[in-house]
């Protein structure tokens, strides 16, 4: 994907080399739920153990504003030039800002740019600790996208999901959770999950599939930047991180009731819907619940 260079107006924090730690925040929001099965594939961690650990970390995290991340004093240019994939991630963020801001203006909804947070191995977020085993995530408490860019190497080596568009898809998916946060949908889903815990996972799946669709919408609105093979890269990545595929690769029985992100087929379907329509209104994964 031929992304333009990033705008210096993007919001970036660089925690690499800061030593990590636990930041403020009391609760993981919808977009911040760990891709625990990725931890299982990459590190041999039991997904349920991972989720339990994150819950404990979140509950024990000291209260705070979520703005206590380590500050390196680096400029945006410097932060976006450190290590592999940083500049590419910043370029994707810039494109996402430029694509979504006008859509929010048209809908007369206040828009706030998210902050891209780089960390290395371990960092802090407004939702608690950030660890490489989590994979990329979005924290609504501080409106931050968190990523250890070594994840992209693991994606390519261990999941066969490499390529610049695959990496951009990951960024666009997490940005989709920011869109859900700004529109208020994320809060509605969290409320519904709290009142009906047995239905929490199916609601979470719908959230994730909508974020996939939003990623496709972003790509469709920037179709002039797409190169041959990009769409295939994105679909391959979506398939590789489907819950059923991750469970099989981890040697676990496929258990649809445990899905939190959707099957490979579902993830590809909703990414394709966004790509084909370029219309965010076609990403309503909750439509049947309102009938």
C-alpha cells in the first residue's frame, strides 16, 4: 500500500526503553480485550489464564487519568523513525485520521484523534499494563492504540500474514474501536455485557467484526493507494486471526461459544464488506438485534 508520509499533527507516544509498568485505569474496554489466543499461539499461554491475568492487572491498577505514560521527549518525527514499522504505522495513523475526521464532521459527531503508543515488550496504558503477548489493542480510557511492532514479525513468521497491507489492516482495525468509542457504541455494548454476562462474548464478536468492516471502509476510501496483492494480504491476515483458526493452531478444540473476535470466515466477510462498499453504514453488525 502506497501510504503517504505521516502528518506531524498525529498523536504519538513512545514508551520504548522506558521500562514499562502499570498505568492508571480500572477496566478494559471492548477494544482493549486481549487477543488471548494469539498469546497461546505465540507463547504457549493458556488463553483463559491470560484473560484472568489481565483482569487482575486491570482491577489492581492504581487509579489515574490514563495520561501517565512514559514520555520520552521525542518529537513525532523521532518517535515515528525508531525501529522497523514505526514510520509505516505513523503513516497509517495519519491516513486514518484524515479519512475518519470528515465522516464525523458530516455526521455532526465530535471527533478526537487517538494516540498511537509504541512500546517494547512491556508498557503502560490507561487500561493497565501493555504486554507484547497481548498483541495490538485499543484502550478507551485514554483513547490510545497500543502496539509493540515486533508483533508484525510474529504475524508474518508464525501466522503467514505478512505484508504492508496486512499491517495497515491491524492498525485500521484498532482505529475502528476508536470509532466505536467516539460514537458511543462501545459504551452501549459494555453496558449490555454487564447486564447479560452470558451474552458478553457474542456481543464482543460483533464489535470485532464491525472493526474489521471499518478497516475495509478505510481501505476502500483510499483505493488509489492500494497495490496489487494488498487485498489478498488483508484477507489472509483476517483469516489467520480468526478464533477458530487460532484455536486449531494452538491445539485446542474449536469452541464457538468461546469466540471473542469471530471465525476466519466471518472476519474475511466483514473486511470484504467494508472493502466492497466503502460505506461505514454497511458495517452494522448489530442490525439483527434491533429488529
